[in-house]
C-alpha cells in the first residue's frame, strides 16, 4: 500500500534544494578532489534513494509518546536545516556556507537531515528507513566534511 501523506517526509528536506535551480551557489571551488570518494558516494546515493522512496510504503504513527517525541525531533532537525539554508541565502549564497559549522555543529546541512530521517524511521516504524538513514550518513557526512576541509585548506 502506498501512503502519499508520508511523502511529506522527503519533500520537507528536498524543498530548499530547489533553490539551486534559480540561485546557484557562488564561489564554487575550481575542482573538488574526487579521489577516494567512490565508496562514500555510493553509500550516499543508496541511502538517499532509500530515505526518499521508503516513506511511500509506511504510514506515519503519532499515538505513542516516543512517536510524538520523534516528531518533535523531526521538527527541530528540519528547523536547523532550514536555518542553515537561510544563512546560506542571507550571506550571499557562498558555497562554503553549505558546509560551514553552525551552533557548534560541523556540516549542519549534512547532519540535520540525517537526524531528521533517523527520527522519521521511528515515526514510520521502519527498520529499512533507519538502515538507509545510516547508510546515507556513512556517505553524506564524510563527503561533506571532506569538501569543507578541501575548501578551507584543512582548517
């Protein structure tokens, strides 16, 4: 059975990414070192497909206290993600801002969606969503950190 309401979960994360269409980042690095990134990119891609497709097959649960707590977590992590995007827009769409720490969180635009999807796995009662979130984390966070360190010269 397909649960269309559950599409709100990946859509909430995808919406800010649409900004790239009309407002691409500025100060892109000339070249990002792709050496030693194939495994990370593969994990990121597999995890991404999972977290965007799997919610279609699970209904959202909000009856138990732990489910409500997970929904609250989703809102907090989504808010953090949106604040990161607002920072990017307000400060001139500098590419580095997509990876720069915020509130002491390294690569917040990579970490916050992972935490959001992990929380969503609880609301969806989906072990597969949880596993795909972890696989996404294994690729997305290290790739984002590598990009940040490459742009900043390892700072």
